[in-house]
C-alpha cells in the first residue's frame, strides 16, 4: 500500500510543480528578459522485488528555461547596431532641422548682402544705401554666429549623452559581474538559478544597446569585452569606463578605459574602432562623420566669404578716397597643444591659411619625433594621410607648408619627443565671424583706376574703365598711351607709352593664354589688332605709375589716338568696385569651383542626405531587430495558449493521481476491515 501511496504522491507533486511552472510563465509573460520555463520530469528509480523491479513513480529532474544562445547573441548584435543608428539619426535630424532650407537662413543673408552691394554700386554716394548694406552684413554675421552656437550646443549635448551612457555601462557591467558570482554560488547545488540567469541576460542585452560588446561564456560565467578586446567583465570582476576631454580637442569628450573600480591609474582613451555599436558608437560616429565635417564645411564657407569680400574691398576706394579695408573679420586656424604633451615642453605652434579663399576642411596634427635629429610631421587626421615632414623646425623665416595642406605652419620653443599639436583650419570661424566696421563709408565702392579714351580721338576704339588686382598701384599723372596705325592701313597697329621695366600681357578674345611683352623703355610698343580687340594687363611696374592694372580695348583707333590710365578722382560717383563685390555671388573661387551660395546649398543638402540615409538604415535595422525578436520569442517567450493547455494537462494529472491515492486508501480500509 505504501508503494501505491508514494507513487500517487509523486504524481501529485509533479502535477503541482507543473501547475506552479505554468503559473510562473503566465504571470511573467510580459516581464522583460523572462525566458519561459518548463518542468522536466523523469521516472523515479525502481525497487527490486521477486517479481521484478517495481516503479517508484515520477520525480522532477529540474525546471529548465528555454534558451537559444545563437538567437540571443544575434538579437543583441542587431539591437546594438540599431541603437547606434538611432543615436546618429536622431542627432543628424536635429542638425538638419537647425540648418534649415538651402535657400533660407545664411543663404538668404548672403543673397541680401550682395543685393545691398548692388544697390551701392548704383548709388555709391548714398549713405542710406551704404547703411542698409552694412546692416545686411551684420545680419549675416548674426546668422553665422547663431550657427556656431548651435554647433557648440549640439557638441555639449553629445558630451552629456556620452557621460550618461558611460555611467549606465558601468552600472550594467557591475551587475553582470555580481550575477556571475551569485550564479556560480547558486549552481553549486547542481541546479541552475533560472531567475539569476534571466537577470544576467537582460543586463547583457541592455549593455549591448549602449555599446557593442562580445560575450564569452565559460565555467566562471560571462566575460564581456569591447570591440578591441578590452575587458568590461571577467568572472566576478568588472572594469569601468570613464569620459574625459579629448587630448586633441578639449571641447569634445572621449571615452576611456579606467580599469578596476576605484583605480587611480591614468585612463586609456579608446579609439572609435573599440566603440562600435550601441548608443556610444552612434554618438562617436555622429561626431566624426557628421558634426565635425559639417562644422568644418560651414566654417570654410564663412572663411572664404570673408576673404573674398575683404580682398575685393581692398581693391577699391572708400567714400573718403582711401583704399578699402576689411569688411569682415574671422579667426585663423585653431591650434591646440595635445593634453599628453610633455609638461616641460616650451613649444608653441601657429598656423595661417595659404589661401583663405579656398580653405581646407580637413583637420591636421603636427607631431614631433626626436629620432634622426628631430622630425616634424604633418598628418591629415581626417583621411589619416601623412602630408609631409621636415627636419628643420618650422619658423617665421622658414614656415612648413606641405602640398595639399593649405597651411603655413611656424613654431617657437622646443618640442619633446611625442609632442603634438592639432590644427583645425576653420573650427573657430563660426563663433568669431564679425563685421569689421560700423562706418558705411568704409565700403570701397569706387575703383582706383580710370581708363579713358582721349577727347580728341577720331577712331572708333573704345576702352573699359579698367580694373585692378592685388598689389595694384596707380599714381598721378598716370600713363598716356598712343596708337600708331599700320603703314598699309590695315592689320595690327601698335600701342606705346607703357612704363619702362613693366610687363604687358595681351589676351585675345576667346583665348586664356596671354602673350607677354617686356617694356624696355618708353619707345617699346606692343601690337594691337583692331579686328579682334584685346585685354591688356600691366604688371611689374616698379615705379608705381600703373601696376597690376588691366583694361579691354575694342574697335579701331585712328593714328595718333590716345588713351589715359590714371587714378580715379571721382570716387563718390563710381560704383564699379561695389559691382565687383556684388558679382562675388556668382564667383567660383571657393573649393571645387563652387559659388558661395552653391557651397552653402550643398552643405545643407549634404546634412539632409546624411539624415535620410541614416533613417533608411535605421528602418532596415529595426526590421531585422523585429524579425530576430520574433524568432527568439518563439523559442524563449511565453505562449499563453500553450500555458493554458499545460494548466489543463497538469490539472488532469493532479486529479488522476488523487484518484490513485483515493483507491489506495480504499484498499487499505478494506484490508483493515478483514482484521476487525
């Protein structure tokens, strides 16, 4: 009878465990990280009798959780990639919304400024027109400064998000290490602590959404590593990350490996290769691939704009008849000493742009090695390309200007081995961009030269009023050029009267290659063909009478006709240089032969395209996450219909085993009745 009772009781216990397991699954069906559990039964050991081994009922071997390491790892990897794309996409969208439309904001302000200069060229003596143009200049400066503030705010936002993410990473790695120890201790009884295992897997899942990690499972639990193999968790020990200012750009935060909690050792900065995936990887990728390049591109546009306007204004005369000065100011390249430089170093490095009209958009590092007597090397950190090196210390008298850098670098003091300086050509342009004057008369609307045909000329020749280029000089009384007709009456004549020692370049229409003539004395002549006309440029005039001056002549002058090249004495009524300033809107001197407005449009469109590409990638990655989640849940998740069926099954099992016990009890009562 006791055997029947024990068999029935074992069945009751198994049914109770089955019902409890199903109830646990149902109650945790919505619990994050919960893996469905199943009671595993096995036949109890038999007992030998003369009639053979008699069964001992059923026993519960374990309560096993459903778990697929392959699906879990694949899902964690997909979630890591999705978190990275979401972080980059969110910030890229914010940046795209900030810069706005390619035809509004800064682009609109550039157009208004050039339109104002067009009005000045039409009314150069009008103070009101000049003041309006200057107000347009200030509006443009305000727009550019606002863009700089937006970039600064976004960079600070990224820094804050990085710090918060790193703090969460440290929390999860500590939790995983503690769970490793608890699981190891709890597993000593021979049974797996399912609840602790679920908690550890959930912690790993949350960690992978913050940074891409590799998980290795061994007898001591989970070991977790970054992409470069740097450990975050090994058995029951966790290792912390931290954030610190970038050694090359203190305005940006970088993630570093701190080591054991409480360690006072110097943190080791981690490369972007070690921080792939997760929110941290997305933030780092956004800064490197979107934020920094976009700021450098807009800074280059602002720098080029200021340089072009200032250069052209310097070629004109102000309302007071003085040579024009700068209308805008903008800071030069930002040079920062690496935070890891030798503290005893006395070196200081400075850099200037060799061509501010077409400035570089990459960033650079000047490093020093004491090997071979000392070598200075310039590296393009954007493309990781070495541009050049020198064994001579860059100085004011001997600057270092590697091809393709667009920089002229000088230094003072003494560098130590391993010292480095980062150079950002246009990093400070947005915040420093400003209008250089508040005086409307400072707009140099007039051209300093006036070329005119003689009043007594009898031919049909006409000349433009003339233009000047950088380094020009025009002094009174100027030049008087005279034309000598050919003896035959047709063909090329000659022009004379150019300053001795000068070089005269003659360019025919449709040609881009001038013919140059050296003027040896006042009797030296140059040919002029009335049937084609020509553009004539004078350079190399040491006397300063007419240097770097050009004009175009068309038509047929008569023999003896004269033409004067002289200083402009009616600047208040001349708007030629203001017109040249206004025409900069269509100039293609900027990088890649773009106009300033086209360059700005490309800048805005580039950010928008980046945001759209990230959106598409994020959508695709989210689909992968959804697919893998569905696959994982089909294995590890709770199916309520299945659990309802299990409850019914275990209820029937309980009732059947109760009947066995009831039958055994009835037999026992019958047996007792025999002896009564």
